[in-house]
C-alpha cells in the first residue's frame, strides 16, 4: 500500500429541510387550521479515528464527501426526516486544517475521537408553529438553512514513542528490522527508505513501544534537499529520539562528530522544539570494527561533542546491543509523560499500529 501523509478533501454537510405550509381539509372539517410540519435537520460530516488505517491514500481517489440533506416538512404535522451524517474514517494521528485559512480544526489521536468538520443545516419551521389567537391561518414558514461547506487539508503525523534519525545509510532501517517485526527495504545506497516505517518493539508481555524510521537527512535538508524534511514532521509526537551514527563509515573523511552535527543543525533549522527533544546517540555497525577501536571512537565522539546524554552501541547484523537498547528505551519511556495522557504511563499498552508494508 502506498504511504500518503497529506490529502485535500471537500466536505459538504446536508441542508435543512424546508418547513411546510398546509391546512387541514377533511370532510366536515373544512377549516381545520394550519398543520404544516417542520423540516428535518441536515446531516453533519464527522471524522473518526481508525487504528486499522495507516495512510491517507484513499482520499487521493475520493475527494468529495457529502452528508444527506433533511427532508421537507409535510401536512398533518408530519416532520421531515433528518439527513444521515457522513462519517469518514481517518488514521490515528491525523491533523485537520481549514484549507483556506490554515486554521487547525482538530486532531484525531484515539479511536474514541470524533470531530465534526461540517455542521448540518437547521430545519425550517412549518406554518403550524406560527398559529396564534390573532393569526389563525398563518402562511409563514421558514426554509432550512444550508449546511457548511469547506475544503480541508488532512495531514498525518505518525503516533510513535521513539523516532530514528540520521544520515542516509546510518543503519536506521536495519535497526528497526532487528528490534521489531517491521521489514523495511535495506540496501547499500542512499535513500533506500522512501517513506516512514513503523515497528512495534515488544520488550515483555504488555510492555511494548512503537518506533518510527524516516528517510535520512543530508546537509541542506531544512531548505528542501533530499527527502528527510518532508517526513521530519512524523517525529513531532515522539517522546524520544535515537540519533544513529555510522561508527565505521565508508567515507572516512567524515567524522562521527560531523555526522551528528549535520543532523542536529538540520533539526534545529526545521523545528527548534523537535531539536530540543531528548536524544540518544546510537553507534551502529559495530560488527565492522574491533572492541578496542570501538571504545576509542566512542570516547573521541563523546569528547568532541561534549555529549552528556545516553550512548549505545549496536549491530543490527549480529544483534549485539539491541536487547540492551530496547530495555533501556522501555525503562525511559515508562518514566516520561505520555503526550496523550496527563501523567506518565505505568505500562506501555499494546501498540495499535502495525508496520507498514
């Protein structure tokens, strides 16, 4: 399935039904008085979160969504039927904006969320409601009001606990394969990853977290170079970032410290809030060097960056260090506040997301 994280749609709520002008006319009751009923309300348009969806691709093919209009009132004081609502399922993490003004209308972050994006029209009033002691044969009625119509911009921001970032070929896709059942493409050329990938990392029964991998960043990414900035927004809701560094790069002229600074500079240029998130260094491809060289390069990197945060070393090929990293992440996530809850979560619930194909 193609991954699509932005779409533009038009929603049109139903119009309210008109009120009715009618008078009771039956045998022996020639002047029975007004009996025109009210119209029905127009249906509204709602967006609801669906954990089984992970892309907005369906909205590329169907852009118009309409609710049903209310029926007009009828004689004998019969009220017109209200129009049916239009309920549109979207992936969890979808942010909804008014396409014309850019105003954020709301977000769908859980399966219980229901967001009204277009209100149905109000029903018209029939002439029976206008009768009075001084107006016994009213011919007044009111028409139904039109439903709201608006263009919406849907933007999907993935819901993940941990985000991976780094230069192309830093080993992000390999790491997510080693930690979870996700199977993103892995190859020895830059930008193998063309869209975000999600994986569920299970540490123990009912203790798991979701990890997100995005395309690699390069110098000038904040100005549009490469693929990374298009997908950096998917790290906005993560609670912790893993900055992957190739400890044994093919191009030895680029030091590990320069790799870190390049990505950090692009993060800061793209979004200072994202750059301020807690970030761990993860040294990858440690199976390509011996233990002595690893210790020396690790010490040099920490010294050159004046790094005071967590540093882990892993090999996605052999699995070395991956279990330790997953356990440390789970412990740290348990202590961090969840963005969708007011207090820290004692346990990580089973993740609703599944890896993208």
